[in-house]
C-alpha cells in the first residue's frame, strides 16, 4: 500500500452492494484501499475504531439503525463519509442540507470518481461541521433547521427562516438573508427549489424562489408582483400565479 492510499471502510447491509462497490473501487479508482466491510452500525463502529479509516462509504437505510445514528454514536468524527443510498427524499434532503457527499444506488463510476477526488481535496474540519449540522437538524423541525450553502470560499450554515429569497444567476444562485448578507451559491436555483420543497418556499418566477415567511404583500393584476420583508419586489410569472395563490391560501389556513 502506497503512502497516499485512502483507507476505506464500506458499510452496507446488502452483501451484493458491498462487493459491487469494492469491485468498482479496485477496478476504476486508484489509491483507495478497502480495509474492512460491515453489514451493520454496530459492526461498523467496531471496525472504524480498529482500522481508523480516512473514508467511510455509509449506507443510510439499514435494518438495525440508520447511517445517521452512526454519526451520533461516533462523535467526534475524524474520518470523511460518502453516503450511499437508494433514492429516499427525506434522507437525501437531510444530506443536501448539510452539504455532504452522497452516491445514489446503483453507484455510477463517474460519480464515484468525482466523490473520491472531492475527498482528496477536502477539508476535514469543514466536514466535521457538516456532520454536526446533520446531527443537529435531525433534532429540529421546519424553519429552525440550518442549510449548508456552498460558495467559492467555503460553506455557510444558515437557518432556513433567515433566507428571504433566492435569485437565479446562471449556474449560480444569489441567496438573500435577513441580516443583509448575500451569498453567491454554487448551485442552480432549480437545485435550491428541489432542496427547499416543503419548507415554505415557492418559485414565483424562473428567476425567483421566495420564502413565504417573508412575504409582505402580493399585488394582483395583469402585472403581478410581491413585496418581501426586506423591501424587495419580485415579479410573479403568469404560469405561476394560480399555484402561488393556492400556496398563500394554504399558508393562511395553517396547513
């Protein structure tokens, strides 16, 4: 094993999934040494302590506990994690909120390679903060949760309730906060729309996603627009109008 090899552990309750990932790593990714495999959280904890890995591939949905529980029980976390999951909206959203790495089953070779490259360049202190945010969010509800917003300098963790609006800027998104700060995030507006689905946000225009908590006034008419708590005005597109009115009515009814 060369000095720069990444010591990895694979945690998945399905034997086929463990073997498949191990083969992909051996065949297509240089510099990764799988030092152990586990089929449960209890086994993973024992092997992590024994082998001190650099990286853990962690399945989320397992019979006797979730991958998230391992984070709770292994604090402090001195290794990086790449989550592995079949598509699950709740689990995936939790991971995205914390700006953590994940791979969807079946694992794609190109995505696996990119995830490993990101790990090599990663900041372990930053990762620790991301994991803590995930743990904290598991104990919070709704707008109290924090979302990790990546920009060119790092990751800002902000409460959902402190986001006033998101505005499209090509492949980037401008995030406007209650303290007057603006973050240029390295994700598209569509990605934020998907991530914040169900958290009181509404896409009123192809360029604008707003937090309904900060809606001050809706101006009806041929040219509809909204006023937000920071004094911003934003257009409501014609095709979004009826859905937006329904969202406001739901908000007012408390549903």
